[in-house]
């Protein structure tokens, strides 16, 4: 099990925190494996509440860069389905604090 610290755009981080995005597409230069842990580091902290596409009916989602996510699935080596051999799609799930 490895810990990966990965940069991410804030808009995608918010979608992860809100539960809309449960996967990540990445260059597989780190040999991602099921069970590995990811800490996302927001690369562009330009987001403001007025920029949000969230409506008053949707919850406001805040992120914490100390939150960890476990890789639950790795899809790789399927160029016949359009996924470049150097990339992987990672299924991710937030690790709940106890």
C-alpha cells in the first residue's frame, strides 16, 4: 500500500467531496494499485462561492486536503476500449474517520 499525493483542480475536488465524482483518470506512472491511498492537493485555489454551480437546494461542499481516499478499483491495459496504455481509471472512496 502506497500513499500518493496528487494535484487536482479545485472544481474536480469539489465534485469528489460532494460525492458526484467517484473516480479519477490518471497517468499510471505510479503503478496505482487497489488499496493504495490518495491525498489530493488542490492546485488552483481560485474558486469562490459565487463561481459555484451549486444552487441553494444543493449542499455546499467544502474540502480538506488532509482527507484521504482509498483506491477501490483500477482499470488499465484496455486500449481496445479507448484507454491509452499509459493511463488508468481509479475508483476512489473517502476513508471515513473513526
